[in-house]
C-alpha cells in the first residue's frame, strides 16, 4: 500500500476553474466557469528512461531547478533545469548506488542549493530507509550526507516523505512502532554537518495510523499526516498534526481534521503543502482539498475545494501551493484512466478554480510541483518511452 503515497515533498511542491467550493470561515466560491483550454502542459524530453522506472512518482521545484523522483524498486532521480524560454532540460541523473531494492526517489524536496531524496527501503533489504542530501558544487550535485533515524529498524520506511526549509529537514517514517509512525527532524550545523535534533510522534497516535506518510515544513511549522487515523470514529478518515519550534525544540501545537466532513477512508492528509501562513491538504478518497490559514498562531479552515470538470476520482492525490496559486492533482491507481490537474487562485479569502486539464498519460497528476508560475506534473505510469517508464509535463502561467 505504501507505494500509493505521494509525498511530498511539495514541500515547494510540496498547486486552480469556478469551483464547487464549500467555504468554512471566510472562504467563498466563484461563479465563473472553468476553462479546459487555459493551460496545455507539454512533455519534458528525458533520455535514458527504462521500463518500470515510474518517473514522476515525486516532484519538487526550487527556482530554476526541478527534482524528479522515480517509483522503481532500484530508484533514480533526474535533475532538470529551466531555460530562459521556460522549457525544462535534463541536467543530471542520481542514484543511491544500491544493487537491491531502495526506492530511491520515492520522495524529494528542494531548497536553494540543497536537494533531499528519500529511499524508504534502503538498507540491504531491511527496509530501514535512508535520506540522501545533495548540494550543488561546481555545477554538479554532490552527495553531502546520508541520514538515518537514531532508532530506525527494518520496516520503518524512513524517507517515505521528506521536506526541507533553510537548514532543517523533516523525514517521515510511517512504519515506526507497529506502523504508529514517526517523523525525524535534522538540523545543519555551521560546519555543514547534519544531525538529528528531534523525533516527532502524534500525541494520540495508535498502531497502524501511519503518521509520517506525508510531511511538509515551512519556517517554524512542520505538518505531518496520519491518514489512517480514525478521527471522529470514522475509520481511516485521516488527520494532520502541526508542530512548531526552531532548531531542536519542536512541540505539537494542533491537530487538523476534515471536521464535519470527516468520513471513513477519506485519507485526509495524504498530501500536504505549506506556503507562508497557508496550508493545503489533500483528501484523495474524499475527492476534496482543504485550505487552512494561520492567524495569531492558530490554524483554521478557510475553504474546502471540490473539482469542477475533468477526472474527479482521487482529487487531492497530489497538491502544491505557491503564494496565492494552488495546483491539485486527481489521479487514480489505474493506468488506463486519465488524470487531471486543477488550477486555483486566491483573491482575498476566496479560492477560484481557473482551469483544469485532463491527460491520458498513465497516472498523470500522480505528483505535482509549483514554483513562481512554473508547474510540473508527473505521470508515473506513462508508456511512451517504455512500459511504465513514466513522464513529466510542464506549463508556465
């Protein structure tokens, strides 16, 4: 089941049509109609793809650099750079060097000249997991560190989700403690060494909640989901836990849920993205996305978004927020079904769906990333290069 997770790693991906928007607090809906022709994503040309590579399993953008992860058992990550004309070009390919299953690239994140790559099954088949940190030096990406949790063991799947902000990294390990789950925080010292500074768990977590399946960080806020949490006595309705702090001191401050919308198997929190004082949360089986905003240190729901047009099933599978723009992916686990992306923008406290786009490429919208008007969309089941080789599409606002 773990291969169905996106992470996030929009964690600056870590994502717009008149929406059927049920507003909470101050949010409201627009009356305009969504446009299908407003955007037309183009395929990124990537050489060397192999069958079952599942490129586009994870995505992240920072500036003119994009990180594209695969979902292959022995994984890989492709680095793309954006040209002046807005197109994306292949720059480099990274691997862990493992000869056995590692799922290197199952999650990715980027911040300035640092990229973070999760390998949830790394460890000689023990499935402890690991996280690889790279920095750019002399035009190439150089491995700076390989991170592991202080107490991780086989089956923890450390690295399922990753996020980075400044000199702090958060890593999800949903298998910790009989799948109760945990998240680990690492900080970079002035000398350049990364070290674990905290281990986070849910205050009310129980076995099989899978805390850590998605995680995001922005400034002094970390969000970690337990999308198998049985909130409001609804099985697997899901929840997101908020931690605040700096350096090595982090404490749980809130727990977010779908509130009155909590339903069984909605998986609230399967994808998370934070930008400033705004957080977007996907609920893929509920076919909804939620916007929360922070006021006076407390998070409250601003809007509930539901799709208008396109492929509605699994709306909220992937999500990414940048400033007042949001992209939400709808992607089922079936390669034969087309996927869709939905583009929203905020005006005041209102979120308006501006456009949507549907593509027949396999598992289109499995992952999404957005940065300053540039968007990437992963299609991890695309067959154009080879069966299940995957693909990446782009568009510019």
